[in-house]
């Protein structure tokens, strides 16, 4: 279930970003690092 939630969140985020136009890879990296920190705080309790 954890992996599925991460996949759905990542897929949704990438879909939203592609709808805005050209991808900013620096922003993507920054946002995914924030997501990973969030997931760590949730799942490593």
C-alpha cells in the first residue's frame, strides 16, 4: 500500500507539472526531495 500511494502521488504530481508546460528539472528535484522527507516522516515512525 505504501508503494502504491507513493506511485500515485508521484504520477499525479508529474501529470500536473507536464500540464503547465516545459518541465523545470531543478524544481522537480526540489519537490521530490520534499516528498521523500515527508514520506520518511510518515512511514518511519
